[in-house]
């Protein structure tokens, strides 16, 4: 008779879905079920059974943990791969977008230039001014030289602000003439009556100092309005030459030069194309200039300042600021007033008027800027006689000592000896305190 069998099932904990169980079959002596005495197992067998059970349990747990860890590792690897793929696709997409934007910008710039040139050409062709005559350029009118060129006779007054009329340095209109290759003004013939227009180029035009260029180079540097629309200049931008010369009327910048790469504009002029002139007339250009926004004009700092400038034109003094209010309260309204107060008593101006307790960088910048004022054209002198010392002091218009007369002999300030300095300083002190 075969002995009965006892089965011990060990299922793997934490392994869902797995119905296969490892079983340990232990043979039992038949007499044990019949109540017969069962001999005790030897220590070696008991140890073996325990060892087998522990090994089976550890194997089950090891399989479960290993599988879980391996699954996590595979998920992390997949996540890294997906992330790398997404970054690669984003970089590729960014490069494609940059290339497309560059191409689009080039196309828009070229298109804007073509539209500009087309408009200008159209305006020139349809212009039916009565002064336009059929071209009969002859050797007597222009000679054999074909190097015709326009030339500005004066430059622009700076600083230049948007929506402010452009004038020359002498506050007069901008003048332009036409010349031949020998720099002789063309006073006869169709070129002496040609129509000339003023326009703006980008500031990097001919920055290498060249004095000649092609028509294509010139046209490619014509500045467009913001977003490629409109014109940079406004006003009367075209004139008719009269005997080879003309003056422009009211012209102003519509926008500043800060948006350009060079931060500057070049004012230029060219003969309007009508298909009737012989050869090419080289365009006239001015030096590059910065065009500022008119909103910055209120606090503009002139270098050098002028005597009649408002005192807030000096460095470190803002319009309607603290220093400006204190100076106005002390009846100091102009740069000339400031210099007078400075030469009369610098400490009083700093401590009492401006209320600066000690010397600082603001005071130094303010004084340095004021001292840049040019007095070459101002010959006003103020004389003060000190009868007691027999000295006559001579001051300029801002109360700065320029010389003195000692016992009837005039000595310039830079030639004072020790005695002259003492007498003059005493006389000056007496003059200001009297």
C-alpha cells in the first residue's frame, strides 16, 4: 500500500495573474495516519527541509523583485529615448523656422525696395511740370565731361529729432548744386533745370570712405519706413534746380535711426529719372547722423552748451527736477546765469543754492559741462575800479576775471605775478561783498 502524500503549495506573493504555484511534496510514513508511532526525523533531514523551503521562498521573491526592477529600468530607458527624440525634433523644427524667417525677411526687404523704386520711377515718369524740357544736351552745355554729380553745399544742424524741420548749421535751408567732372557748376542745359529729390540711406552706406558707387549700390541702401512701409522723410522732399542750384523747403524725419543696425541715417539726393538726361548723375550724400526721438529733446544736453541755453541743458540737471527748481528759485535760469554764480561764489552755489553738502560727481560733471561754453564771439567786458588799491578789474560776460590795471598798466590774468594776484583777489573780495 502506497503511503499518502501531503502537498505544500507556495504561491509567489506580489505576482498578479500568475496561477502556477510551486509545490513541495513530502512523503509521509503510512503508519502516521493509522496512529502508529512515527520515528522522529533526523536533524539532518529537518535542516534539509528548512533549507529547501527557504531557498524556494527566496527564489520566488527574487523573481518578483527582479522583474519589477527590470520593468522600471525599461520604462526609464524608454522615457530617455522619447525625451531625446522630442529634443531632436524641436531643434530641427527651430532650425527650419529660422531659415524660413530669414528667407521671408530677405524677400520682404527685396519686395519693399522694388515697390519703392517702382513708385519713384512712376512719379518721375508721370511728372509733367512745365519746367521739364526735351533733352538737347550739347557740348556747349555740358562739355565733353560726363562725370556729373550733385553736391550738398551745407550740412545739417545737430542734434536731429523726429518731426523737427531739418536745417543747416546756420539755420538756413539745405542747398544743393549740380557740377560736372571739373567741379564747375552746370548753369545751362536740361541738367541745370533737373528735378532733384532728397531721400535717406542706411547708415552703413560707403562707411569705407569711398567717394564713388554704382546706382545699384545706392538703390540697395535706400532706407524704408518702419515695417517696410512709407518713407523715412516727410515734407517737400523734391525741388527743381534753377541754373544748377536749389534749396530744399520744409523737410523732417518721420522716424528715428535707433532701429537700424548702425543707429544712423545718411541723407542723400539724386536726380529724378525721366529718361531724357545723358549719362548718369552721381548722387549727393551727407555724413551719417543719429536721428533721435523728439521725446528726448526736453532733456537734451548740448556739447558745448550755449550761454542762452536753459540751465537744465547742463549735465546732471533734469528739466523740472530738484536741482532745476532750486536754481530757478535763486533766479538762475540760463547757462550764463549759472556761470556767473559759479565765478562769483562757487561754494554758495553748491551749498546754499543746490544744497549739496559735499563735493560729488554730479557737481563736477555740472561744472565741467558749463565750462565748455564757448565765449570766443562774446567781447563784453565789465570794469570795476577799486580806488583804495588803485586797481581796475576787468571781467567777461560771466564774471570771470580776464585782466586788471595796476597803477595805469594793464596786465592779463595769465601774466599776474604774486603781488598782482594779491591785489586782484583783495579787490575781487571787496567787489563781491560791497
